[in-house]
C-alpha cells in the first residue's frame, strides 16, 4: 500500500464524481456553449454572492489572470514573502504582467493591515512602481495550512481601498479555511474584488479552478484566459466533477483536518522532530533535528512507500486528503514512531 501525502492534488475521482462526469451534458465552452461549465460558473458566483465566475484549467492560471486584469506592466503587487503567487507560479507575475512584487514579512504566510499600510506608504511619482494590487492566500500553503483571521482581512481591505489597491484572494484551499473557521463564502465575496478557488486540491476534482468577481472583471478575465491559452472545448466533463465536489465533498474536509492534527500530535512526541508548525487544516509542516538531513528522512519514508515532500528551508510537508484513509493513518503513525 502506497501512502501519498505529497499534496491533496494526488486524489482520484470518487465513484460518484466519475458518474457525474460520465453523464455531463457538454458543448464547446470557447463559444460559451457548454451547459455544465455555465452551471458551475453560475453556481460558484452565487455561492460567493458575486456577479460572475470563469472556469480555468489551473489555479495558477486563475491567479495569473487575476493579477493581469488588476495591473499594468511596471505596477507593484503586495503579497506575503511565502505567497504562492510569488513562490510557486513560475515568476508569472513578472513574466505575464510585468509586475514587481513587494514581499511583506508576515507570520506563516500572513501579514497585518499595519504592515500593508507601512509598505504602501512613500513616494507616488514616476520614479517608483505604482501600487495596484494586494494578494492574500488562504489557507497559506508554505505557512502550513494556516487560516487568516477574518477581522484582519477586513482591516486589510480597508487599507487597500484607502490606497486604491485591488484586493485578490488566492483561495486555493479556501474551503479548508471555511470549514475550519465556520465561515461562509459570502463573507469573502463581500470583501474581495476577485477570488480564485481550486477544485482539484482538498475538494478532490481532477482538474480546475474558478475565478469569481464582477461582470467587468470576468469579461476581462475571459479575454486574458484566451491570451494565456486557457480556452477549453467540451470542458463540462471537468466542470461536472467540480459541481459534484462542491455538492458532496466540502463538509468532509473536517476529516482531513482531524487526521492532520493526529499526525501532528505524534510528531510532537518524536525525539527526532525539532518543531511542528501549528495545525489548523490539512497541512502538517515539521522540522527534523539538525543531525538529520530532511531529504534523507523523506527518502527513508519513501522506502516504506510513504511519500512526503520538502518545502525548502528544512520544512517537511504532509498533506491529508480525500484518498488518505484511517487505515493509512494508522500505518503512517506507526512508521513515524518507529523512525
């Protein structure tokens, strides 16, 4: 039995999801004629209380399109130093949009309104980049699945508006945060200009993300998606998986969170572990003692058919997900104790 904990993107569609995909009514989405894609987009827009939504093949493309529609080349984007849009999207903000990134030194991928306010101060003339955009990531990937405090997000929104900054949420694992914090999509829809959500992470769909915003934002996004090569034809087969996930697989995220906390509790009592980051959702990040090479630890676990991943800086990441069962959890916990 292989236990793959590299990411929550390694899941396979459930039987119910496959059935929904097989029975999907499809058309050519490039012409706006795929009824299942249209249904997904309408469903997500309504869920967040926003005007419109657009289906994308990946979360990276959804985020990069959002950055593009909010900025012009030479502009400045504010984000945390650990933000996915900066660290793990191939330098896309610079390549696709010509945007420079101002990195804020936050805590576990989360900064404060006060930090943003200080960062946004200063010269506003032709010699410096124009401040245009704030990007938030919830939950934070490199921060170990941490959830932002919603009141702080409101404060950041006020700073953004006061400084004429667009406000984008990379909500790749937003549903994990919603379940963990007992929040609602509409709370976020009222706060952000645009939001991207990923259907292929904790929600278990094989492909796809959705960008939500105003009609004007999504009209621009449709054009940029085309420029980026993101138009898909009979994409309803994929959209059907997303619809199924939203209807059936959101509440079960609490199971992933519970298993992650159980893993963290065992790691805390392992003598070879130096530190375990706080665990709120489905990501566990820990550090082994200095005498152990993190990559050696990962290789030795791989020999036991347990797959983990390095996040750099000595971080080892475990991500629980739809295909990670209680039986697998028992095996993992025993191997961690025996290492």
